[in-house]
C-alpha cells in the first residue's frame, strides 16, 4: 500500500505524547505510525479477550468446542 500523507491537529496531551514517542530518535511519522499500529493491536486483543470471555461463559459454546477438540483428536489418532 502506498504511503499517504494526512494532517490533523494535536491538542496538548497529544503533543506531549508525540514528543514522548519521539524520544528515542523516531521521526514524527514513525512515532505516529507506531502509535496507530499499537492502538489497533491493543483494540484487536481487547475484542478477542471479550469474545473469549463470552464463549467461556456460554455452556453451549464450551460443549461445541469440546466436541470439535474431540473430533480433531480422533482425526489425529487415525494418522
């Protein structure tokens, strides 16, 4: 994917955060890309954790998972 330039306004908190992220010598662009990537990853993990908790709390889902695991074990044993 080709890089695309964007512009946005920083409030004081965002400006401080950006300077903090740049403390190791990263450029503004590098620091912003890293922050966006890290936040997206954090949100994906949060969603996955929420889904896992939902599945763990649902007896039907747990039963279905156990059935699939048993089937997979049977298939592996047939090799």
